[in-house]
């Protein structure tokens, strides 16, 4: 039995509390990971604020990295000391999506139950109350016990904060470009929303000729330029004017547009901006009940496409190390997405900044 401090949500809409919990030893097929960094992602905020109902009490965080500290019986892919990034979607392995080689589309992942594979919880209070782990990994904690498949070995030398982001936002954004949209070299791309900076990086990596970043905040466009955007477009309230300006920058409309906010208005903007043959990729997660509309005739007549992209079509066992190596080679400047490193006590303040749309990625770091 180990003890760990963790950011625990006891009730949606209330602040997380920092609690010291008991952490069970890893059993067969499980590993204990000493967390070194955990990003603060919009998905955590959706849960914290109750927009995505989740069971409680739950240790928050799903974008984490660290080192393997202990392994249970039968673990073959990992040894103690190995740096890992954690995956928030361990595929069930037997459903239709998994059998078809689409683990990112698994609807029956044990990760969605926020428990270990057999339904056990690794965390408990001193009084014996079970505490869930968000997405089965609960990374806003000093340590976590996860299934072997959730801990993915990385090459040595990756900054843990960067490794953490590979676990969610990099895989989601870069994968949306490289895997979902398969953007070809020379294409024109638009990315809506500052959280789409990973999409901008991916588009630069793919060799897109024109990369237009769209945001309401000018400072975020400067960051977008630093990770590969060729143009920045400030979006106002007038959707038609934004579309017009985007068409001017992209010879009639972007080949591929990524919506990375998850708002109905920008989803509709993305679809409306498409030229004939263009593709809108929806990356941003909306509240559950959101519905958007589009004009059907031009979609069909112009062979336009709308694609949903969950987790950037990630196959973590393959993609995490691939993105890490691209980062080490200087081709994915993930460190530029990070603007604050905080302690576990700073999680609520980080949620406040995220809610207000201030700044870039915030990462909880542990000593
Ligand atoms: Zn995330
Ligand atoms: Zn499955």
C-alpha cells in the first residue's frame, strides 16, 4: 500500500479537494506510475463543472506522464524506471471497432468506467471509501495504478510536461491532422480555436502550404504563428465576415478546416467555410446535448465532408512514441503550448483560467 496526494472531485460544480489517499499495489497486468506531470485539459473542466456527468468521488486528470515505479505479475511491455505517457482510452479489444483496428472508436473501453479492468478501484480514503480514477488513470495525483495497456513506453529524454501533453492534446490535435484528415503536403488548412494549436503543429508537420489560425484573442494567434501558422485571423461576431476573410486567405476556402473549440457557432462556421471538396474535421467536444445544422444541398453537391475525430484516431501503443520522437527531432514544438507549471494546489486556479479562456496549456508538475 502506497499513499498519494490527489485532486479529488467530490461533487460536480464544487472545487476539487487535495486529499491523501491509499493506493493499492499493482496486481496482475497492472503497473504503478509515479506521475511527474499532468496537463489541465478542457475535458477535466467539463467534468469539474458538471457539463459531462461523471461518478464521484473521482481523482481528476487524464493527461499525464511519469515513470513506472512497480509492476504487477505478468507485465511484459514495461520495466521499473521506464518513462511513460498515459492513455485515457484502453480499448476493450473485442468490440466491433476494436476488431476493425479502430481502438479510438471503442465504445466499451474500461477507461470510461473510471476503474481498473475488473471494476476494482486503486484509490481509497483512510476510512475505506473507494475513489474512482478519471478515465482509469486519474493523473492529478502523485502516483496511479493503471492497466499495463494504459502506460505507454516513451523514448528517454522527453520533458515529462511534454510527455503528458502527448497523452491527450498532442495526440488529439496532431492525430486529427495526420490520421483523421490525412492532410496532404501543400494543402490549405484552417484551425478554429486556440486549443487547436496541436492541429496547427500537425498541419505544419504535414507540409500544409497555408495554415490559417482563427481565434478571438490576438495573443493566441501569435502563439499559433510560433508553432507554424502562416496567417492569423481574428474572428468577430460576424460569421459571414470571418468566412469571407478566410476564403480570401485560402483561394476560396480551406481544403481542411479543424474546429477545436466545441461550440455550435464555430462548428457551423467551419462547415460553411468549406470550398467544393473541402473537409471539416470536428475535434472540439461540446456539451452532450449540443446540435448543429448545415445546408445539405451544398454538402452533397460539392462533395464536402464532415469528420468527427476522437483522440486523433490514436493508437497510443504506436503513436505516443512516434510523436515523442518527432518532438525530440524538433518537428513538434510541444513545449511552446505550455505557459504555466503549477502544483497540485493550483488546480482550481488553473480551472478558472481555462474557463476564462486565458493563456495556454497549464501543467501540474510533481517533484
Ligand atoms: Zn484531454
Ligand atoms: Zn472495443
